């Protein structure tokens, strides 16, 4: 099973590139020129979002390194405890929308401590698979087109995150 | 939004670090974060250019028409405002395909290209349009067939069944997606109503 899935996930990217280039070649398009044209746009996009990345990483890194995130977790703990949310998962649930790299680190840590195949370990995995780094996505997408007013996008995506995290916990409880 | 969140993050964590005597950590953290932002951008520069190039080839062939036909009902429902903008439709379709296949590296450049195209017909250049919000929400809820990163982590930690999470991930991500789409649709409706009054 794992071999098949590994094969499919390894196949996805080469397969897409192959199909696209092959089709372009068959249709006698100037494939390489078109590729270069597009690739040039890529540089512009990265240059546009680079300042955002610096700012965002600085703020999130400070949040993590100052230890204030632990205080936040301690403040929210009683509420989550009240609704029977597993406290082991909490740091992950809080950091997941904010920082991709630190949520991967925390998830790995949880899996190591509680066992990869334990209920908590599986919960952490499902949360990681089912959600995204919301703040980063919003910041990068908005700043790439120099937009400042983001209206209700944060509320909408955080709702999706919260529902995803709750669903992960419920499903994993149901399974085991 | 970030004009509010960013200073709050900085003020809270910097002042907390000063009062709790955690300055050494904070100092090393500052340099680490700028460094990792540079590293990420350099890695990104490669994949970004690669996928922007590939999509440009794709949009010049008939493949994009096939994908568009398949995704048309979905796009029509989610992005009713871009009926006549085939370029934006193309890019959003490719972004969806990349997300579903779990190609995060490819999804971002494709999504950002779509943002650029949507910005062209955006009436208020400093404000997100409805279609942009939907695109962002879809990308934060990332529905994917194979969650590659987490499977890789699980098998590196010696899991007996690294792929056991796939179906639970599908269910959770679909719940998240439905929640995100419904609330976005609702809030779009609400903001329209308020404008009319």
C-alpha cells in the first residue's frame, strides 16, 4: 500500500510536466520560448513577496522565541479543557495557522513523544494534513498584488482551520 | 490586517522577552528568522520560475481546455464574478489541480499568478475582491489527495502504517473546505447587502 502511494506521489509532478511539454510539442508550439516567458514572471512574484516573508518570519520567530506562545497556551487551556479538547494537541492547534515550520516541528515532537501510531500521534498527523499555514498564505497572496485591505479573509480561513482541527480530533476519536 | 497583527506580535513578544529575561533567545531568533526568510525565498525562486514557466506552456496548449471543462461547474459556483475571464479561470483551475495532487510547491506560484490576473479587473486595487478571497480560502483549506509531507514524516518516525491517515485527512479537509466556502459565500452576500442599504 505504502509503495503504491509513494509511487503515485512521486509520479504526480514529473507526470504533469511531461504531459504539458509533450502536448505543447505535439501541437507544434514554441515550448521553450513559452516556458521562458512564464519563468520570467516567477522572478517578479518572488521579489514582490520577499519583504512580506522577512516581516512575517521576524514576528512569528519572536512570538515563538520569547516564550509568549506558552503563556497564550496556558490562557486558552481551561477553555479547551472544558470542551474536552486533548491538551496534548493544543500547542499544535494554536501554532498551525501561524507558522508552517514550527507546526511541523511540534507535530513531529508530539508523534515522537506519544508514538506515531497512538491516537494523539494520528491526530497530530491528520491536523497537519488537513490544514494550511493560514496567516502565511493570506500574507503572501495579498502582498503579491500589493493589497492592504483584506476584508473578512482572515475570519473565513480561520473558521475553515478551526473546523478542520475539530473534525480531525473527532474523526480520530471515532476511529480508535 | 497585517498592519494590525504584525505590530501586536512584535510588541507583545519583544516586551515579554525583555521582562522575562529571555533576551538571548530572542536575539538569536531575530537573525534566524531573517535567514530562513532568505532561504525560503531562494528555494521559492526556483520552484516559482519553474511552475510559472510550465503553466505558461500549458495555457498555450489544449490541455488547459480539458482541465477547464472538467472544473467548469466548480469554478462557476465558487467564482461567479469571473465568468468572462478565461485567463483567471485557467490559472485557478491549475492552482486547484496542483492543490488536489498535493503539489504545494506548484500550487503557490499558480495561485499567485491567478491573483495577478484577478487584480487586473479588481475595482479597488488596495482591497481584496470576492474572487480573491475565495481563492485564498480555498488555498488555506487545501484539499489534497495525498498529504505527502506528513506521510514522509510518519514513515521517517517508523510508523507501522504511515498512510493510515489519508482517509481521515480527506474527511477533515472536506469539512474545513465546506466550512470555509460557506462562510465566504455568506460574508460576500452580507457585504453586498450592506452596500445596497
